[in-house]
């Protein structure tokens, strides 16, 4: 189970995120390698905001492959080489993560693995373990 909190003794979140998410109970944890703004065909958009959208889409594709949903995201770290207007970032996050506010960190870095890359997203997700199917009775 995931419990999101914004402690009253800490300032309100500056954007659409939670200060903390506690994971308890029988959960499985999914850690993703940094997802970049590269399409499956290798295309990398020039615009950092487009790369931000593609990187988040890649995170969601990874969640889907693991049988998880956007509400299973517990932590996102964004690494940006170039600024993306805050309102644009917020709109992209609202579109990709509707109604969900995982913990988030934004870090500006001088460079990523390739000079074409302007965005990388590190993601952690947690979900309840699936209920095991009943084994057929031995005859």
C-alpha cells in the first residue's frame, strides 16, 4: 500500500508532487534505468519539452510492461540540460500523470550521455504483488 503525505510542518509542495510516499505491506518495487527523450525508432526531438514528453511516455511504457499503472509511480527524478518552462512541464505532467502526484526532484545537469539528449527521467514504482492463481488439484 502507498500512502502519500505532505506534512503540515513542511512547506506546501511547489508543484504537483508529494513530499513523501510510504510503501508498506506486500509490495513489489520496480526501478527503471534513466529514460530519455528517444523514440523507439531512435529519433530524438530537438525540443527539450518534446523530449520531456517522450521520456515520460517511455516511463509509462515500462510500467505497462511490468503490469503497473501510473498510480504505482512513487518517485521521479528529472535531469534537464536546458530549462523547460514550468507551466509547460506542469501541463505535460498533468497530461501523463492525471490525478497522481509522486515524489519528484528536478536537477539541472551540464550534459547527459549524448549531446542530443536534453532530458532523462529516473523512476521508481511500487505495486501490490499479484494474487497467485490457484494451482490445479493433483489427481
